[in-house]
C-alpha cells in the first residue's frame, strides 16, 4: 500500500447498517444502499458481507455499535424493524437496546441516524421509540433517492448542506459613532459648572 492509499483510507468513514430482513425486496434495497455508499468512499459494513457461518451474530452487532472505529450507524426503519426494536425482539431488538444506551450517555449523538423507509397510517415516519425525537432522513420515496442519498453522504463525511458562516468584525462605523458620542459627552461635561448647565435657566 502506498502512502497516498493510506491517507485515502484515513478519511473514509466506517459505517454500520442496522436493518431487518423483512423481505427480499427490502434486503435488496439495503444492499444497494450499502453498495452505493462504498462506491462513494464510505466503508459500509453489512452483515450479508461481513458475518460468516459460525460467527456470533449478536457479538458482531454489539461490536459494530460500540466500536469507536465505527463512526456512523444507519438504522433502516420499516414497520418490521420498528416492531422488533420497540419489543426488543431478535437481533434488531438487541441492537436497539445497545444503541439506546449509547445514545443516552456514551457517544456523540451524530453517530446514529434513522433512515425512514415507511410511514404509519397517518403519514408519520415509522421510527423506534428511542429515535422518535431525533432528526431522521426520509427515504420513503424512491423518486427522491438521489437527493436523500446525498444527504446521507454529507452526514457520513460531516459536510452538511448548510454551514454556519464565519463571524466577521463589527462594522467600522460603530467605532466612529462611539467616538462621536464620547466627544459629545465630554463637551457637555465641560459646559457644566457646579452641576448646573450654563445653558439652563436659573
């Protein structure tokens, strides 16, 4: 590996994708998301690629959620994922229990983001209870995939759409105005004798 290759690897965020094996169509969507992330320089970790026969699935998930080298975790939320997360059921339930603990005291809150794939009957995002108060990425419409994917990429690299401008210096005229006020006060004080203004009626 060359020195340049090393520097490239150093800036590639490592990301774990938490999701539910709801059905083949949903799994294909998740695999495509992970593939697109890797194509764009994000070291996406997916159980389908990195978990092998004989390995402990729960230990793998816990490691991905708590490992400091994993800087980002995406929760792909559909109805089945939310049900399992809220009921602490199966692998998703185990991950959710770990993630909720991490969120409420151990790590920077920007490590986790929910990607919403499904809304409830009232049109509200389906999210696990421990994520409902947090900002999420809406990917319920495949027509908006490109725009939302850019949002994910920016989140991965900590390059948001909107950046707070740098603070500038106060305008020069403020200093001039302050100087003028000070000069007027000095003139007034010089024109006052014994606490009585020379221009006042006695």
